[in-house]
C-alpha cells in the first residue's frame, strides 16, 4: 500500500469519526488558504448552519 493510499484511508477514517460526532468536514488546499483566504472564509460561512450565519453569509 502506498503512502498516498494510507494517508487517504486515515483522512477518510478521521472524517467518518468527525461526522459521527456531529461535525462536517470541509477540506481546502493549503494553497487556497494561503492565497485566497477570503474565498476560504466565504466557503466556510456558506456551510454554516443558518442559525450561525448571522452577518457572515
């Protein structure tokens, strides 16, 4: 099994765990966080439950 496959399996297991705990996982590329932080924040705001959106969305 390659490192990439192991990493993917760990990511999937982590996501399943977090989903089971009631969290929603949104993934971003590092490059997007570093170069497009406004877009990342906007995407996070769009994915907030409506009662938490307030003035963010």
